[in-house]
C-alpha cells in the first residue's frame, strides 16, 4: 500500500523492508532512535530493491521538512513512543496533504474487564517490555492528532493473550 517517498516510523530491525513494492516506492526513510536497530535494518535493506535511508531520531521531533513524505508506515510503535501525541503531530506535519498513514498497532481492548486488566498491569508491563503500553487508545491517538481514519479493522489476535492482543490496523489520511 505504501507509495512514493515513505517514512517508516520505528523501522526497528527492518522487518517490513521485504514487503515494500519497488515499483511503487521511490525510497524509504527509516526513523528509529536505536543505532543498533538501524544497523540490523541496514543489513536487511542491502538485500532488497527499495533504497532505504536511515534517520537516527525519535518520532517526537522528526528532522524532515513540512509536507515531505507521501506515505507513513507505523507498525507496533505507538505503544512505545514516550510522547505519542507529539509524535503523531510530527507525523502529520511531515506527511503531504492527502498523504496516507498506514498503521498496525495493539492497544486498549473494547471489553471493560480486559481493559481494566490492561490498565492494572501496564505500569509493570511497560517496565518489563521496553516501554510498551498495553492500554493506549490507538484510534483516538490518531484522530486527536488531526488525521481522518479512512479504514480500520480491529480484533483480538488469536495467538496472543487478550491483555496484549487487541489489534487495530488500517489507513488514515492527512488533510
């Protein structure tokens, strides 16, 4: 789904790189605050046809000009960004008007009993799981930043415990 100049927020070790379509993607800008993960992603990128440029930075202050990228891809990253509201505002800033953010994230479950447990264990979970938060309201975080969600699906992942397995995926548009 990604096309043009793509910003992948939280490129990590490069797990998404093999899935980019070189006929549609001009270049990927891989944003991540970890130099170790950037090195791993660079090895993956060297074996694929899409050029990748790495940006060592967090998402709260993206070193790109306004309205610079055509597509933003963010997968399992909104849970760990310390100031996710600021990051989403930055993502909106660098995305061209009409540009698309493709997202796949886990977050707060719709079931009251599950969401209560997510909130109860989140402080400990976050410390043990590298800053991952179980109880973030992904759709609200996206729309509060100024995006319009175009399409979204959600469900519990069958092979994951309910407290960590409620997923949201879809697209949001920058206007």
